[in-house]
């Protein structure tokens, strides 16, 4: 068991690439008006007017308890359970929905609830920024399994190899940030088979932690599937920060399907850790508004057109890119090996991207489609000039 | 070092009295219209109209980043630093203000940052509901020091006795929930002397964790003093949930004075743990509005009149009570030894209070002045009938 001093060092080390980028190039360029900002899944256009109207409407107090202490409110739980019942065909139980102040809190509470010191947790790389830190923060040991670009298929053999008798959970993110992959029901079934076999072998269930904040951000008429449809020991985290593109107004949830064994115990333990993590429930205004917010979304067909335009133009210039099935992100291979160096060239051409090194994928860049159309207009020529400068072509 | 299984059990045990009450009598009576609700510091009257107007006004987006990811925003930090500079006479540094989604998160992040497994932390009893759980959650060992009713003076001798070479912090809450004591600068100086001597003896600083959510809720023209004025190793947690009586709209902060040694290291470590605890920053709307919210308050002179009325009437009936110097709370001695049994008698007379047992003070009841005047009107006769029923007088 690591001591906290050692843990603080490990945490710092695990978050260092992130902080280096965000306190460096990001903070220098993020709010400049003439920069094409593809760095993160942050809004670059004015918020949805219907979003502002919904939150404003539900800010008007209806009773004395309108802004009283809130935990997971019955109305918000019902909205989520109803949505998940429709999406999965499983009769979701509102009591299995734990409302959190954002998806990050859902992941943090879920990981802390499921993991004990001495446990191991598997995450897939390239990962979201903080999976490793959250596993370390629970006193558990992270095990990294690589997904190979450009396909980024679920690495079943790698997962099977990484499982030991101490493995307590596997973290899956679909639609996958940063690759844009949306895993099919068949691929999820194959993963479920691996986990079922391994659970039988080790004698205790391996949880599948399904981080699904991009479940609504899918292209080309795809249907998203949650592994909860095929694997009972699935714990889902969700954030409304993507579909509403308002990540500074935090609401999300942690939940599991009605097929989960021993659900009452999980509710109880989650509530303990959600409390002790600092009362990470969403604010009253957002919970009151959730019925209106649930069906609301940024314009996904328009984002798909933007994807087509950016992928088409970057490929025309000479870049290798993914063609994302979902999420906000296109992965672009750096034309020189050093993606940090190339991102600095892009910065000089007023284009801000996320170097792949920050998400454990050196040699690549992540380009967010939350950039506005105007940013795409000025950004594409910047990509072209940077390509010419780096390659001499 | 406890394992997490053992930790979960300890956490559950530590929170059990709270959950028993809140899932029992509280949840049955809390929202009934004919109940005089003195149970917790929750609003029983409509929110302040100026509060709603301020949040609504700052909900109107001024730019594309209005609802983007927010950490501790410069404007909010400046508002807090300015307020603390005026209150303490110390030139508060905005970079030492960490904005959190409520006071609970500030305490959770602060305790997790300061404590390592193996450390000990002293808290004063009767305590706020979750101090012990938060200390346990950090893997540290809680040490309880009793404050004696009805004076509830800082127990310097008890603290001195409880300090060992492993003591890392002492938790102080002033104005003190539930006793209503507001400790004077002289009393704080005496505590600082004890901690300075002990720090010199053990060779490492003992932090004073000063939980100050009621700093604005003081009566009879008192001036609140923070121990930060006299003890550099002071870490302050604050919640706007009391002065605005909107605890479901969470904003607070963790901070320390400019006299704190090694401030940069503390900022860095706090940011790590604030991130890993689940990104516990306040929502964009509340941070934008903080300049308007800071000077705003519920009507304290009116609450003082309510205190005078309730204390006067309860004493006339025959109860022994405190006369709080601050906070929302009057402590009332149960006329029979069993405070839970007496609170059930009160419940039958449509009066909801918090049994002292829930806050480690059996034989007493906590009565919150956030009850409306109408609740006081119907509640006082209920107190009188319950007294007669319990005592036969």
C-alpha cells in the first residue's frame, strides 16, 4: 500500500502531461479571438438559447425548498431511468441512478466505491486524462492496455492477458475519446465473454466501468450500445456536458442496469462515497431542469458535416486522419514524429490542438469538432501551412 | 492501514446516526406543511428574491466560454480575497483561494490534501456530521475531544492531551454548530499557543482547519474572528450556503492566509486532490454571480429576534437552552434523559428537531432558527405540550 506522500507523487506524475499542456500552450492561446481552437471539447460558440431558457425557467422558485439541500432528486432520477429504459430496453430502476455534479464526479465516486487498496483496474490507452489518477487515488493499481491506431479496436487479447486474480474492473469508454470509435454490440459481447470467463476463473465479478459521456454524439445514423445491454456487472458514468456543450454547468450520473446483482449494496456504498467525496450532487437548478435538458442537444448533423469537411481537407493536404464514428474528436497523425514539436508549429499558425502525447498517443494530434465553423475556416489554411513547413512539401 | 472494506465499514458506522435520522423521522416529516421544522439549516421560506435575480442575471451568456469548463475563476477568487482582506486585515492572495462546489467539498478536499494514512486529526465534539468520516476517508485516525455543555468552551487541556507526534491537524468550527459559540480572539490566541508549542515539540506544523460557514451568522453586534488572524498554519473552509440559505446551489471555498508557509506547494497539492475528488469546482453561473452574492445575506437581525423569542419562550416553559452567539442553532436540554424518545414526543406534536445523539450530544436537541416565523408560531405550543407530556408538569 502506497502512503499518501507517495500517492501524491504518483498522482502528480500521472497528471503532469495534462498540467504541462494546460498551463502552457492552452492557457496562452485558448481565449485569443484569432486562434482556431481545436484543443478540447469546450464550447467555441454561444450556448444553446434553449439551454439558457430551460435553466432560467427552472431557477424560478416554486416552493421554499427549491434551493434546499439536494441529493439525487426523484424527478431527475426518473428522467434518467426513463431515458435509459428507452435506450437499452431494460426496465431501469430510478433508485439505481445516482445524480452527480458532472461525469468526472460519477467516475471518481464509482471508482472509489468499486476499488479497494490492493485491487487492480485495467484502462485502455489512449485514455481520458484522469482514469489513471482516479485509480491511483483509490489506492489501487492501474494496468494499461494499448489500443492500436488507426483502428483502435478493443484489444481483447491484451485485456485477457492483463487480468489477474486482483483485477476488479475494466474501464471502457465508448464512443471512445480520442479515437472516435463507437464499439458495436458484437464487440461488446466479445468483451463481456472475456470478462465472464475471467470472473469465473478468479471467483469474483470483474466490473465493466462504461464511461459513456459521448453516447449521444454519434454520426452516420449509428446506434450507440451500452455494454449494460449484455453484461450485468456494468457501471455507467454519464455527463450532460457533451450533448449540451456546457461543461461548466455540471450534471451527470452514475448508474447500473436492473440486471446488476446486489444492487442495494451498491447504492448504499455509492451514497457513502458520494457523500465523503464532498457531497458531489448536482445543483438544484440543473436537477429541476433535467426533464427539459434530457432531450436537448447540440446540432449533431451539423457537427457531422464539419467532420466531413475537416477530414476531407486534412486528407487532401496530406494528413493521415481517423474518420470518427462518434465523439468530438478527429485523430490526425503528425507529419513529423514529434507531435509536441508539430503542435508548436501549428500554434505559430494560430491553430491550437491537443498533442497526442498528452493522451498517451505520441505521433498524433487530437482535433476537436467543437471548434466553430469560422475557426475551421481560418484553421484549415493554418494546417496546410504547418504541413508545408514541417515536411518541406 | 485499514483496507477499503474495513474503511467502508468504518465510514458506514460513523455516518449511521445521521442516516438513521434522515431516512427516518426527517424524511417522514420534512416536507409536511403543518410541521414546525427546526431539524436542519435548510430554508423554510422562499429564497431571497435578490439571490434569484443575481443568479438569473449572470446566467445570460456574455461570451462563448460562459459555460465552458471552470476551475477557480479569477473573478470569484478576487471577490473572496477582497472580502477576506477586509475581514482579517491580511493582504489575501487570490491564488490562495480555491473555489469549491460548497463548503462540504472544501472540507473534503482540504482534509484529503493535508492528511496522510497514519496521521491523526483532532475534532471537537459535538461536531458537524461528517468530520469523522472525512478523516477516516483520508485513511487517517480521528481523535475526539469533548466540549462541555452548556458553555462549550474550547477544551485546551483536552486538545493538548490528545496531541501526539502523529497529529497533523485540529478541526475547529466557529461559530460552532451546534452550540452557537463564537470564539473570541483571545480564545483563538490561546489555542494557537497550544498548537505552536506542540508543533515545536513534535517537529512538524499542526494545521488548524477552521471551518467557518457561519462566519456571517453572528448576533448581538459581535465581530467574528478567524484563527487565520493569529495562526499562520490555518486552512479555512467556507460555504455560501448559510448566508444565502441556498445550500442546494453549491459554492464555497478552501483558502489560507498570506502568512501560510509554503503556500505554492499547498496550492499545487490542493489542485491535485480537488481534481481527483471529482472536479469539485463550483458551476459557472454561481462563479459569474459571486460578486453580487458576496455582500448578500438572509436577514440576521430578524433571525436574532427569532432567537430571542424562541429562547425566551422555551425557558418560560421550563427548558434549559443555550443562547447562541451565532449560527442557526439553539441547543435545548431534553427534559427526559433520552433525547431520541423526547424528539419522538415532539414529532407527535408536529415539531421536528435534531436529537443531540446525532451530533454526539445525547440529552440535548438542536433547534434550527431557519424555521419560519409561522413555524415558530405553531411550534412553541408544541414544545409546551411535549414538555408537559414528558414531565407530567
